[in-house]
C-alpha cells in the first residue's frame, strides 16, 4: 500500500538515470515539440523512498492517514487492482519492467489557423520490451472484446511495421516499437516521424539533450522542457488579439519571449527536494531594461540576514525603489486620460512627502529590504509582522530623505488614529518611546480595549532602516548583522520554517480562526479545519527556501524543501 501511495511522487523524484535509456528516448522524440515532459529512473527512487525514514514514517502522519485512508484513494486502489488484474500484471512489475527507466510525452498545440493539427506522442523506453508488448496486446484484446476497438490493423511505412487501433467512434490511435522504444500517438504522422528519426543517422549532438544540459537539468528525475521557438506564433497571435488593457503587458512579454532561448521546470533530489525553473536567454535579444532583471550573477545579500532565525517565514530582496517603479511602469497598462504609474505615485505621494522631496526619498529607499513574521509576543496570539527597508544615501540628502519618510509615515499613523477614533467608542492613543540601546524613537498606536492582545502597530528608523511592525518589541529586537551571508553563487529570497510555523498554528490556531471569523474572513469552523490542515502538511516539512542563481545568459529559481525525515537511508 505504501509503495502504491508513493508511486505518483516517485515518478517525479528519482536518482540520476543511466544515460542510455534516456538518450534512446530523446533520439526519437520530436526536437521541435513545444513541450516535452521527461521522467527517468523512477524505479530506483520508489525503492529508495519506500525504504527511507520518510517513506516509513509518512503513513503514520496525520496527512498520511487522511490521504491513504480517504475514499478517493481506496476507490483508486480498487480500480487499479481491477485494471492490473485484467492486464495480468502488478504495479511493481509495471514500474520495474515498463516505466521505470524513461518515459516522455511530447506536445505541440495546433496553430490557430489549423485547429486539427495538434501534435502529441508518448514514448516509453521499457527495461523489458517484451513485457510492454504483451501488455499492449492484452489491452488490444480486452478493448476489442468490449467493443471499444473495431480492430487493430498492421501497417507499414518505410519498411517498418506500425499499428492502427481503430476505435468504435471512428478515431484511430497508432503505435510502434523502434528498437527498445515504444511510441504511441493519436496522429499517424507523428508515428511516421518517430520511424523517420529512428532510421536517420544519429546526429553528432542530440538537440533535446543539448538543451537540457545547457539548462542544467539533463539528469533531473523529471523535466518539463519548453521550446520557445515552437510557441512564437502563438505568442504573436495573443499579442495581436489582446484587449487594450492587456496589450502593453503582452507586448513587453513578447519582447522578453523573443530573447528566451529555452526553459524548463524540473524536479530534483539531492540533500533536499527541489522544484525549480531554469531559463536560458540570448542576452543580445533581450530589452536592455529586462536584461538587468533576468541575467547576471546572483549572490547572497545583506537583506537575507535581516530575517531572524526564529521567523515563521520571510521574504527579502535587493532593489532600489526607483528600479522597481521603472519595472512596474514598463509593464502596467496605460489607459487614455488616466495617469501612468509614475504620475500616479507623484500625485498620491507627492503632497504627502513633498513634491520636491519625493525623488530624493525614492532614490534613498533600498536596495536591501525584508518582510517577515515572528512568533507572537507574550500573551498574544497573532504573529508579529515586520517590514524593514534600508535608507541609503550620504550627508544632507540622506538626512532629508529620512526626515521626509518619518514625517510621512507619522502622518499616516495620525490619520489612521483619527479615522478609527471617529467611529469607535474605544480610542487609539499615539505613544512614543525611546529605544534605550539606540536612542531611536518608536511611535506606536495603542488601544488595549479594541486591539488584539500584543497588537501595537509601530515604526521607527533603526540602524539605518525604516522598520514597521505590529509590535514595538520587534523594532527593539531589530538588528543588522555586522557581516552579511557568505558569497555562495545564489541569493535566498524567501524561507519558511515548517517547524516554527506548525508550532504556532498548533498553539494558536483556534484563537486565530476565531479572530479571522470576527473580521469577516470566513466561517470559524471552516477556518479552524483549514488551519489544522495546513499544520498537518507542515508536519512533513522542516524548512523551505526559495533561491535564485544566475549568470550572464541564464536564471534559475528553485524551491528547496528539507523534509522532516530523510528521503533516503
């Protein structure tokens, strides 16, 4: 039962496969397919995962019990048992002898002017071809007997046999064996193309494998490879038919797309489970303003170190406010008679900060910033939320920018106090206190009756950062590490502590659900169930991080998950 439950996961997480099965498969795969899914060496990983501490522990977890004991899984298990019995095989035999080496699915959408020209082919490189051949024969026999198939006809192309499964409703399916590779498609042309590629002299370099190697995913257990050039016409058609409010964004997307050489979504297994996106560009074809975001080396930043080690989760970045505004302005739609992004910022923030000071402030914000959630302060049940953004610059300009920021945020706090007090019997006080360590003035909104316990929205300039938090204690604890993280070739932009987050939800979930229901977020019972489900999922996760790695022509974004138990012995 455990092996069956883990099979779906195992198809996407495997140790690196032997080159031969994968390469035999890719040699006959369509090199111009828009999308190609490749799964390799699932067999070994099913065994590893089943015998691992995680595999042995998973059925005893709350989420494992729910999944394995659910009616859907029982129905699937019963239906699968019947199918395997009719085919005369078992899940283990199917994995070991048929799909355990390498499987691929190639797909290209139909052009808009030829909707019937959709292309799709399934390729399997079994360990034992005779086992797959017997399964196909048995399936043909069963479906012919049931009336689903009228007949299976042997056909020939270029001296090679292939077969047509003539279905009762009129459509046909086609398949063939070429060496150790099995091909199946609803298109006769695609099967003939497989035969042609098999008969052709092997190329000096397999184009598909070369793309995978360039993307750094050739040995990944599961890869969804995207060929941008096969989708160029579709992208152009979408731009041409776009509505006015979509057109600018799609035009910018098309410019970036033209510079995209190849892309892949992959799943991998090293010390951690990893799912990621790998992109390769032709930098000379990218718009100059996009090149700075999509290419170039990445390294660890000081912003990563702002997030405390006991945080439930956090995100961080390294970008100046003016650079971010430029990016948003280049993507946002422009409506006739309405201000653009930069004009809107000038109109809304200019009077608040001062139109003459706004450029100075925007230039001073960043590049380091971070947002995170900490465990609740004493006697509270809401997590403490914190945001910190660096104030840069030198001399008088920096002093003016800081003063303008403090004035603007302080004005916002005062306006929030006035708006709340005007409509509530309980009243908000505005309090100031000095941090005895740094002398920073912390401004807080205080309402012991109306606010949840421990909730005191606050701000201050601390260690050169504008810090906003839902508790002044978080501002007092805020530190900027004297030494940033070591250079390691990638930047961490987000992280989650599964252990800390689960502990928080387990302890405070009921009060959190009651609070969320009171503010209109939903039904308390349903919210409680949702929170419990999240806590059960987090039982499986020790921690998770999102990292970014780049070079002069590529970018890789990866989600790395450290499970609560090892995935291997």
